[in-house]
C-alpha cells in the first residue's frame, strides 16, 4: 500500500510544529532557520521504517545490475575493469549524497566511455584523471550558474537521437573484442579525427572463424536472456524479475563457455584475460602505478576539449534521466543541485584515477521500479 506518491509527499509540519522556545542550539540563528534545516534533512535523508527494506532491496538489485556495465565500459575505454567498478562505486555514493534527485543510479556509463577513450588512445591513461576532474569542475560551474533550466529547451526528438547515436557508438566500440590483438590501454592509436566505424577498416587481424562463432553464441545467449526474461508473466516466476536480466545473461554465457565451448576444445577471451580484478578499495590518482604528467599549459591543452565534451555529454544524460524519473515519480528534482552533485562525483572519481560517470537511464528505472526512491538506495 506504499505508493510512489507517498514516498515524496511533502510532510505537513504545521501539524507538529516544534516549540521553538524549548529548542537547543546557537541563539543567533533565527527560529525559522531551524525549521528549514529540519525540513531539509527530513525531506532529503530521512527514511521511514516501513520503506527501509524496499530501499535496501532496490540498492542491492541495482548494485548487481551496474557491475557488468561498469566492467564493459571500462573495456570500451581500454582500462582495467577494476577502474570502472571503482568509478561506479564513487560516483553513485557522492552523487547520491549531494545530488538533487534521489533514486538516480550513477556510474561508469557508455556516454562517458565513448568520450574519455579519446584521451586514453591519443595521450595515454595518465591524462584520464585530470580530464575527469576538469569535467567535474565544468559540471559544478553549470549547477552553480543555475543553467539546468535551459535543459527544458532540448526537445524529445533530440534526446531520442542522442541515445540512439550513443547506442551505435557503443556497439561499434564493442566490436574490438573480436580483434585478435586486444590491448586495454596505450597511446599507440592513430592521431587525428577518427570515426567509430574505423574499427572495421583499421587493418588489424580478426579472431579466427571458430572462435568468433563461439563468441557469437555467447553474445546471442546473453541478449536473448535480456529480451525474453522480462516477458515472463507467470505468477510463480514473479520473483525472477527482481534479478537483473543482464546479470543472468552473463551467468548463462559463462555457463556456455565452461560447459560447451571449452569441452569442445575451444576457448574465448574472458575478463580475467584482459585485466585482473583483485577486489581492492579505490586508490588515489597518484598511486595507480603510472607517472602523472605535470599540470601545466601543455597538459591543459591536451585535456580541455575532451573535458568540455565529457561535461556536456554527462550533463545531458544526467538531466534526461532526471526528467524521466520526475515523470515516473510525479515529483520535481533539483536540476541545478544535481549538476553540482554530478560535478563533485566526477572530481572525486578523477582523484582516484577513475573514468568519470553520470546517471544510467536503465539502472535508474530499475531502482525506481524496485522501490528505491531515496538516497539510501544509492
């Protein structure tokens, strides 16, 4: 009986007004200031007892759903999978605490991946942290100057085109997994303006026909699981919708690898072949195992164009997701505060050498549908 409207229904404080004469605290603050502070923390961070279970459940479900994406987009950029997971951990927590829209799931996203990979390919992973920090500063400036209201001028057709174009770019970036010589990072990519379709004509050798066929079997297994699982409507199998379909698809693809492919005498690449995940806590940018370039005019010239593009793309997808969640919950999020929160999240992500992130549309929808309307779910 607990609806979305109840989750964000403003509380009538007039019915339980505090006796200000009995309050404790510094006397220099006006009485209404204490009421504002109380309202701010109550509306933003208080969780009713009856909603705690649904919030924690939503957080766990989305936490499982974002891990495969964080790893996949880290591989798109060409960095270690652990760094994508670190980025998602930091941005989800920081934006969840300081942002203006509870329920948004933030992390290493495809929009960020297709932009930041240019810096990694052209100049090396050493410049990635500085780029993300500068993009975060741009996002904070966007929120402080209260420019989020201009996002309402972006039409639905432009937003749909943005998402569809992003899907094409991400799809082309994933094709490099079928190359025989797959490297995670490095600055050996050709310089100059490049197209996402260059992967098809770069002259690098593809994997063998048999290995490609087995890889396609696993890809199709994962995709069919993601498509068909939500179509199950049987009452006794209702519980299965609480499991992320992408995670189940990956588990089934892994089962195919070890139960069919390898017994047949073949073997496809796994994440472990590309980069080891040790389950470490995030490290600082200066302890990532590579030399940090000096912060000077030359470094700024290299990262500025990508940082500006990264901030713009991240803000567009952030505000798109915010508007979508506003429509789902019939509430109004604080767009300018969300811009500042996104900036802070990326600044901290850059300080740990992360790839940067923003709101994930699909995971945010999962969070809301699973009952995650408050910050504790983040």
